[in-house]
């Protein structure tokens, strides 16, 4: 239970765990099975789950374990899968798993339709978006995980400042553009892959030099995309946590038009960018320093990152 509940309490985001998935399945009238060596041949054909999960059940039962699982997958926000428990019948020690080979809890991405609902009905004027590129845009899987955890933490800190926060893993270019069309968005952070675009094809055209963000496989965001968006958010603060996001005269940052912005010049180590983001938002959540003071305290060297805009902006205060 705590494997999902901790995420919900700390980050204010819907989360799933093996226990919660089983609870949801039961509440929806889906049958819950306890599978062992005596009934596996009867129950296995009834399961509407992936072949990977079925094979794991077979291997577990062959080793003398029991498996608790729902008859079919559930839909929870935009996550579809199954929760199951593999347990030693004698010691009661077990693995609490959800689809995809994940142990423990998992934060559910907030579906775009939920964000659109808030935009249409003007719910909660102060909104902050913490966006991340699609996992397939990363060369190393662990880098994507680090950025995701960073966004979760930063979103939590922004919520302490009074913002309604969204932490979203992008699936396409439109997801990024939808966010900057939210006229009540005040904060935008993007973590992901950025290039100084001398040899990348954007929108079926070769262009250079130009800074670009890869938000999904072979889907890029450039200043041209942002300049053509209407209506456009009146952003208070932007944090662009990618390599090259400050190159070429802050092209993307300027196009976003934020009152203040932090971005990165050249190619910079991912772990350093994430570390700086954690420290920045931890300090900002205190609401006693303006963004310029926080920046110079935490990152005094201007060679690796750049600050642009109003240094006296307090993130805990609403824009005029």
C-alpha cells in the first residue's frame, strides 16, 4: 500500500502499486485468483494478461511459490496493466509487482485530457508544468529515470509555492505545444535531450545552426514552433534543463517569453543539471530569495549556464 501511497502524499500524483491494482480490480468486479501448483492449469488460460506475466507465473509456481493476480488488466488514468504478488507460502515473503517487470510503486502520467479540462474551465490560475522528453529520446535509460525523479521533486517544491503542478512525460510534439497554449501556465520546466542543431532534420527540413529539443523520437521543438503558437502562456519562469538550451542567443527561451529563465550553454553533464534543479527548487520553495539571488548562490559560474530576465522575481508571488 505504501508503495503507491508515498508517491501520492509527497508528489500529489496518482500512483499505482500491486496492492492498489488488485484493490481496483476487485472494486470493478474482476475476479482475483490465488494460483498454485494445484490449479495453475485451470486458471492460466482464463487470464487476460501479457505473455511475459504468464511466463513469470509459470516460473514462480514451478519454484513452489503462489501468485495472487486479477483475471485481467485494469485501466488507471493512462496506465493499463496488472498487479500481482508472488509469495513464498511458508515464509510469506514475496515480490509485489506491476506490469512491465516493475517492483514497488509507479507514478501515473497525468493524461492530457485532464490538463485540457483545467484549461477549458480555467481551474486554478497558478499552474506549473514539469515536462520530460519521451524515454526513447535518451541514450541511457537511467538518465530518463533521473530526470523523471527530478521533475517529481521540483513539482512538489512548486506546489509548496502555491502552484497546481503537472508532471508530464511527453509522447509527442503536440503535448509540449499544448502546455504553452495554457494561458494560466506560470512555470515551465523541460528536462530532456537538446542539440545545437547543425546536423538534425526538423520538420523534414535540414536547418542549422538552431537549438532544438527532442520531445519524442524524431519530433523536435524549435523556436519556430513556439513562435507560431496562439494563444501563448504568459510564463513567469522557465527552467530548461537540457544541453544547448542557452545556445544561439537563447532561441527557445526567448520564444517562450518568460519573465525569467535559466538555461544551459553547450553540452553539460546531465547529473549536474539535475542536481542544480533540485537545489534551485528547494531554495525557491522557501520563498525568501528572488530567482536571481538563488541562481548566483547555487551556480555562480556563468560559463555552463545562463540566466535571463528579471532577477528580482519571487516565485511565490503571482504575476501582475
